C-alpha cells in the first residue's frame, strides 16, 4: 500500500513536469485515496490491539472466578 502511494506521488510529479493536467488530477485523487486507506488500516490495527487486550482481560476475569 505504501508503494502504491509513492507511485501516485511520482505520477503526480511527472504530470506536473510534463504539464499533463489529467495525470495530475488523477494522481492527486489516487494519492488521497491511498492515504485515507493507510489511515483506516492504522485505525483498524489500533482498534484490534485494544479489543484483544479487553478480551484477554475479560477472559482472565472469567477464569479467575
């Protein structure tokens, strides 16, 4: 996913250098979507860690009783 984001930025720079507005626009859209996906992936991973810790604590309380 990170590689795709970097490729989108490279396409953006190439579009700016060559003066191709369509490539620039598509690269901006692609890069923004990739960054949103990276942020969502990070949020999901963080939530998974929190949820597994809560489940482990709940299981420990259940076994302790």
